[in-house]
């Protein structure tokens, strides 16, 4: 088309008109037409079949064919070549019919001059080229959809499948006719990949990733849905994940085994060193006693390392757990200070605590908090020169009043900015040439971070090189509202009332409860948790009980009779508990019915909840 | 009053010797066993006032021993303190549920262990002043 050089086939039996056309074409400016001629339809079709014809100029009245039939015959052989029809009939109806049957134009032999003829041929060719380009482009897009490896469907706004490609058919395991005009069956989410499971009888379900986009199709907005088979991909991912878990499990088992085997000789070393030091095997001179102290200090260090190793392994397998409860943070802090006191005073370091008055209690695991503080203080002792200061403080977090912030600050060597970013990483160790002693495993701060994170808090450090460091961590403030809130919904409260079930655990011989009873107390909490219906009842976190006991609370949304059956269930299960019997503990269950406050209808649900929480607080927190 | 008798069951003979010295120094009479079967027969014969029990033992673990002791008339109710190198996280609760009075992970602090022994024996608990571990 670029050279504007065209071959025209004229099928015409009138020699005069052939000459007219030849003349007209030869004079056309800027275009070159090669004219070929056939005087019958049959010979014309033969020539056409030989190819290289850009346009057919067709007389409808031929010796071997007449009228529109001539066009039909030609079209049936050559569907795409542009055709301009020539006729003597000055007939509008034939003209329209001819164009419907695929003629580009219709010329009346009697009323056309050379110029008009050339112009008509020119436009017919142009139009045909444009049509052809469009057809090719359309076919190309159709092929793209047809041959796409992803399943592609067009779904109308009513969710009915209007078009489907072969890949989609094989994903659904069904033929097009079974799927077309049927509901698509999956909710369509725009702009987001979702996974759908395609089930078909006689084969395994196929998982497909579905994406949808909106577009206009045949004049209406539709969704183009693409489905990609991710079955194998997912299976591989799962395999990798399972493999990873198995590896971690194996590593965990290995570490458990190793630490077990390490503990035994360590216990023997510890025992005999203390026997010597304590003079159980005869008088020990002071100097030797000092050496034995050094051995002992290293035994302790080894034990800490073994504990850390186990913790790290548990953190990786998700077994490192925290059991939060009502916790006045002064308790673990004082215990930590006590256990670190000896190491600090050996270096002449002053170890002190600053704990704010009226500090609310935390919702945290006491043993774990003690582990965190001890770790931070031990680090501080290690990096603080003799006669330095270490202060442990606790107060409300200035950024978030729902959290407590505990800090350990020292007057030690400080941490450089670049180290500060990495100290919480596993096995990161600060390069330090001072007298900090042996480095250890470099796991302590990593474990601290894991533990703080499991409490829902965060941990960070601030430091000035050579002047000291402060480590901060936050713990959630104990809040009854957070525990009770979720069950105080309108649905739960309408037509029901609230019961506060109190379970007092005390020893049968009035002794105070300690670590040995802890397992039994945890069992009590588990029993209560088993008895309740989670959507409507809640076991409150453990709170301080009487000096010689422990008190548990259940808040239950109950209807008539519901309280009695719940209390009976709790009583029965507590009575059956071997753990309680072995620990010599007895349980007393009592119930306080609470009025659900009758507030104006438009009172927001939070107001009602707030009112209920403060009532529960009053009942629960009153010292017994 | 005669010295209270403590049975230590542990297959680690070094630790066994060390603990024996420690307990004797604190005024207890000590008997030993190094495997599960022997442990039960010593317990039946000697009727100790308390048993310090390891978990990993030849011939049956500590849990088996606790079960056995609980079925023999003469040994029911003897207080048991578990002293094990096995992890506390999996074993502490299990031991306490099985009837042990206390669980210690090796190496256990001498003072804490002695305090637990005194408590289990119903003796006056002396507050500990030094914590080594």
C-alpha cells in the first residue's frame, strides 16, 4: 500500500467499458493501477484464485452470471478481497443489498466519470486495508485470550459467564457450553488477588489465583476474570514450609538433647566446687576459695548460656511462651536486683531502683519480665566500669498510657549508633576491648526482644558513647476493660444478665502458696477456660488473691438457669482435678449477679461497657 | 530424733556422690540408687522420708518410678523432689501433676534445693542467704 500500486481485476463483458476503465486508471494521478481483465465470472474467479488481486471491479450482468448472484458467487470464493460493483441498473435496493453482501461500493455505469471511478477504487482499497488491519488486530487479541495459559472469563454484572477461554475450561474441568451463561459462582474482588478452589469430579481440586478487572464489553460493564493455576506452586510452598518446620524441629530436638547432656556434668562440677568452697571437704585457704568463686561464676555463665540456647530454639519453633497475668512490676524487678546484686557489688557498682508511686500493674508474665530485667542488668554490670551506677526505673510510657515503660540505665561504655541498630539481632556482639569479660553467646538481647514482643511491647536502647546506655522496654498495663470488653456486646447483653463467678483457691492447711502450687493454679485457669463459652464468657487474667490463696474470676453473660449450670460444671471439674488434690488445694466457688446497667437507649455501647467494667473492677479488685 | 533419710536416684554417679556429701553435711542420712528398678526396691526396703529423683534413668524414667511408688503401700506418700537435666518447660508441670513436690533443673542451687527438702519434710524453713545459681 505504501507505493500506492494496485492490481485491479475487472470482470466485465462489455469491451467498450473495459476500455473506459483502462483509460480512467491510466490517467489517475499519483497512483498506479495494473488492470487485469476477465469477461466471464468463471475466468474472473480463476484469475482471482491465482492471487495478487487488490480489488475486483465486478459487473453484475455477465454471460455466465446475473445480478446479485454474481456477487454472492464471488464472495463465496474470495471473502476478503474488496469488491466494487458495476451495474447499469439504477437501483437503490440493489445497491444496499450489494453493500450488505460485502461490496465496498456500487457504481452506476451510466453516471460515472473517470475521476469518480478512480476515487471510488481508491477509497474501496483504503477501507478494505483498514478493515483488514482491524480484523488482524482483533484476531490477534482473540488469539491472545484463546491461547493464554491463564484462564480468562468475562463475567457480566449479574455474575453470569459470557465468555470463556480454553484454559479456563480446563481449570473448571468443563466444556464451554457447560459454563457459558451460567453463574460464575465466586465473589469477584477487584484489584486484589484471591484464591479459589475449583472442584471437579474425577480429579484433584485445583487452586487458582483469581484477579479481576473491570472493562466495557459489547456495551456493558463486565469483569475480566483471570485464573492462574497455583496448585503446584502452593504445594511446593507447603513442602518447603513443612521442610523448614521439620528442620527447625530437628534443630530444637538437637539443642534440647545437647543442653540436657551439658547440664549433667555441669551439675556435678557445681556440686563439687561448692563442696570445696563451703569447706565440706576440709579447710580452704582464702586464695583457693577465691579461685573456687571464679569457677562457680563461670558455671553460672555456662548455665545461662544453656538456658539461652533453649529459649532461642523455642523462639524459632514458636514454643517460647509467655503467660501474662496481673503483675505489679516491682516484684520481678526486685527479684532481678537481688539476683544481680552480688555481681554489681563485686565491681563496686551501685544498683538502685526508681519505681513511680501508684504505678498500675502490668499484664505480663512475672518470670519472663524477671528474665528480661536480669538480662539487661547483667549486661549493664558487664559494660559498666567499677564504681559506676545502674538504675532500674519503671513508669507509665510517655508515648502510650496503656503501657508501662521499664528502663535500665548505666554509666558504662555506651553503644555506637551503628551497633545500637543491631544489638537486638541474634548473635550480634559488640566489639569491646574493655574488661567486660567473656562475650557469651550474643543471644541475651535477642531473647529479651522476643519476650517483650510476645508481651505486645517493644524494646529499644538509647546511648551516648563513653557515657552510658539506657535500655527501655514496654509492657501492657493490666486492663479489665480489655479482657471483658469483647463479650460486652449488645447481642450478649439483651435479655441476659451478667454473673461474676469467683473461684477462691486456698491450701487445705493454710500455708501460703508458692512455686510448687503454680502448676495446680494454672490448671485451675485451664479448667475455667474449658467450662466457658468463649463468645459469651471470659476468664479474667489471674489477679492477686488472699495471702494464703489465689482468686480466679469468670464473667459470664447468662440467661435464667445458665448461671447454675455453668457453676455446677465448674464445681464438678474442679472437684475432679488431680492437680488440685496433689497440691493440697481446695476451691470455693461463689457467684455475684450483676445488674446490666439500664442506660438510655441511645447511650453508646462503649458507655455501657465502661459502666460494667468499673462495676466488675469494684467487685474484683476489692481486697479480701 | 533420728536423722531424716533421703533416697537419691540418679545415674550420674559423680552428682550422686556430690549430693550425698552435701546432704550428709546438712544432717541427713542418705541412700542411693542408680536405676529405676533398684530405686523402687531401695525405696521399699529403706522407707526414706524423701526421694530426690532424676527423670532420665536406665530401666524406666522418673515418671514410671513415681507411678510405681504410688501403687506400693509402703511407699505411697513419700515426698518426691525431681532434679533433672531435662527442660523445665515440658517437665515441671508434668512432674508436679504426677505428684512431685518440686521440680529442679540441673544444676540446682544448693540453698533452693535444701529449702525445698526442708519444706517437703515439714522442717522449719531457713531463709537462704546466698544464691549461687
